[in-house]
């Protein structure tokens, strides 16, 4: 594309010319044919030899008095006979047909059956004689010489021409002047696209995104109709270019219909019109899916033209109907579409030679589109004001009863909160009775514990039991979840554990049967928890340990730690799970600490975790402290670590110290 733009650079200096110079170029260095005639090609058409020889004027070319002609959609070719004299100041002339969508153009000079020029949008734009929007040919033409040309044209689109001859400099001056005018229109519409997108991101109203897409696709239609799309984008792909126009038009009308539905609020004001537009959208969409890929180009162009006409008529009719029905939003909407219709009408009349080709008629389509986009933007702005008025009115009505409703709701919430707190306090007191303390006068062993729930009630549970005179058992459990749900699980754990805790001699047997009870009895509520059982036999001087998915526990001896690892899976997961029991020898001064994961899985404000290693270090370093002081040291370090950050889990720590065995 860059290389193609470079070809135009020598002519860009013309843009800086004064208006007087522009008029001089366009007046002195352009001319129109002196005589124009046309004839359509039929099955009994004259042969090429006879035609280009002109046969002394015997071929019945229909004379035309103006240089702009329009034939509409024709399946047959149209031949032009053009007679002109080079009245310019240059021997390099560009013949401009003024139409970007002629599929096939062949130019013959009188008496010569070999074409002097061939072109059209079936040929890649890169192979065109000129870098222009419309089909044009560069020719050598001596100054003052008269020539007669025969031009064969064929197109699946509307066959029309605005025939004119330019010097090379005047032609590119005209092209740049037209591009500046088109750039103004395109820029205005594109700014409206961005403006309405900006409003959409502020208000989150779907109508603005629909409008932005609608006018953007309409802008794409204009670039296709003006030949800009082929000149700068699809220049190497004529097959894509010729089919893209119909595709873009269909998408433009789909979003145009959707915008009309939303902008006019047809769903509420006129449901019948709303359904009619939905039907048209559906038909167009189905056509794109199942018809567009398979139809020939001539059908695509005609169908797209028909859809565009149905679109304009349907939207204008719906807007008029809603305006007569009292829909205030339809007023500006109707005015906007009226400007577009007038623009299309002026352009059509100019194409058919009923109006002169001037700045207004040539660009009436763009002018109408720009005015329509501007007026519809005003319509959307009025919608904003209407929404503001409705919002203010709604707020005023709401404020009348809002204070009373808030007072009533607050009272109800306070009462509910009071009842909940009352119930939770009762639950908390009940749960506190779960945690037993071993009240013995055995000087050989000491016990200590700490428990703190994250909420009023928690999901941790522990129990310390003297099985016989030399045998003590510590049990600790952590139910999944927090709060009331976890507290209810601990009630079930306590109830079942109480019946088992002195029934089985080994910790692993106890855990095995506890798992079986929860698998069979509580499977419907999917209750799972971790636990650990630690048996201390002072007579045998041994520690027996088993756990079910519980974190590793710790055994401290003279400041050195030993890890008590988990020996089986979580309670409640699998039937007939086997649990191992590990044995350890005990010495005087040994300490055993059992805890739940809340003792090390707390986070500070920086999302840093307290961690098991830090817990181990604190317990190792506190071996000179008493058992209770060592547990309190862990709690203090946790408080210092988390600071103002609230705890994220229940915290339970149980300690045991062996003083002697006799």
C-alpha cells in the first residue's frame, strides 16, 4: 500500500494551490465530449469490425446531450460512441468515466479493432492506468486533435457514467480535492463513532454501541461506493472487493435496524414494529449465512440493493408511524433519516441526468449521511436528558419512602443480628465444654493447651484422657470449613469419639473404627476431618502415634525436634482405610506438641504465611520455658506476625511434657 501512496506524492503539492489556481486548472485543463451516443448489446448486435468503423453513421447510436448517463442494472453490455477534441494544454490526457464499479471497460479508437485500453474492477487496482477511485485511463492525445472512441462497458452494479477528460495534473488535482472533501465527511462520521463509544463506556447504554457500529458500517459502505475501499484496501483482490460491498451493506442494515429498535424503544412503544424489524434482521442474517456464499455476483448486488431500499423505507416508515403515535424520540430520528433520503434522492437524480453534477449533487449522499449521523447523535443526547429527568423523578419518589423503609429494615436486621449473636454465644459456651483438661496429681507428666476459634464457634476439637494409671491419650481433630458448619461436625466427632476413646488399645485401631463410623453413619452429609491420636505409656516409656491426614506433629527432646508424620488418609473419604501406628521411645524432659493447621497457616498483610518451619523454631527455642509458657510463646509470635490482620483459621495447640517415669 505504501508504494501505491508514493505514486501520488508528486501531485500532493497541488493541495496547497489557491482556489484561483484550482479553478484555472479545472476550467482550462478539462473538457467534455462534444458528442455522445449509446447503444445496448443484444443477440443481433453488430460485429466489432462494423461497429468501430462507424460505417458512416449508419449504426443507430442514441444521442445524449449531457456527459452524465445512467442505465440502472443491465445484464447486457452498453456501448458508448464518444467524439471529442483535446482542448487542453497537454498531450497526456486521462479519460475518467466517473464510476468505481464498472466491471469491464474496453476502449477502442475509431477504425481499430484492437483495444487501446482495458480496465474495470474485475482487474486488480494495481493494474489500473491511474491511481484513482473511479475507472480512468491515461492516453496520448495530441493537442487540438479530434478523436472518436467506442467504449464497451459491462457491470453487475448500476451502469452510470460522468464522462470527462483531464490533463494528468488536473485529474490528480481533482482527485485530491475530492479526497479532501470525502475525508471531511469520513472524519466527521468517525468522530461521532468515537464520541458515542465514549458515551457508551460512561453510561453503559447498549443503544450507543449499536449506534457506533451502525454508523461505522455505514461509513464502510460509503468507502466502498466511493471506490476508496478498492483504492487502498482490496486493490489486489478484485473478487473480494466485488463481493464485500454486498456483505458490508447487509451488516450495515442489520445494525441500523437494531439501533432503530433500541433508539425508538419500539419494544415498549410499538411491539408490532419491533417484531417487523426483528423479522427483517432475521431474514437478512439467514441470507448472509445460507445465500451469500453461494450466489453469483450479479444476484448479490441486486439483492443488496433491494435490502438497502427495504431498510431505508422500513426505518423511515417506522419512525413516521411512531411519531404519529406520540413517540417523542421519533421526531429527531425521522428528521435524521429524512436528510439521508434527500441526499440519496439528489444523488440518484444526478446519476440519471435530471440534475446537474455539482458539489452538492455529487456529494449529496455523504452530506445526507453526515447530517443524519449528527441529528441521530442529537436524538441520543435528548435520550440522555430524558433518562436524567426520569432518574431525578424516580429519586424524588424513592426518597419519600426510603428513610422509613431503611428504618424498618434496620430494625429487622438488628433484631435478627441480636438473635444470631445470642444463639452463637450459647453455641460457644456449649462448645467450650467439649475441651477437657486432665486434672490429675501425677507428677510424672504435665499437660497444657490453647484454643482460639476464628469466629464465635469453630471446627477444632481436642481431648486429653487418662486411660489407666500409666497410660494417657491425646486426641486432636480439625473439621473442614469454619463457623457453625464446622462446629456441628465437632459435635459429631466428640459424640463418636467418647464411645471409642478407651475401647481400643492402639491409636490406629481407634482411628480405623472412627473412620468406619463416619463413612457409614454420616456419608449423606459428606463429613470429613483430619485427626491425630497420641498415646503416652509411662510404664513402657513409649509414645504411640497415628494420624488421619493431619499435619505433621512435633516431638522435642533437648531442643532437637522429631517429626511425627501422618500415617493415613483423612477421615470420611474411603471405606476400610488402613492406618499405621508408629512407636517412639520417650526420655525425661521430652515434649510432644499436637496442633491444627491454624497454628502455622496464618497470613500477614503482605500475604506471607507463618509456616511450619517458623513454628518448629519457636518450639525448639522455648525448651527452657515451662510447657505453658512455650505454648504462649507460639501464640504471641502469631499475634506479632499477623498484627492487625485477623486470623484466617481456628488455632489449637496441645502440649505434653514428661517429667519422670517413676
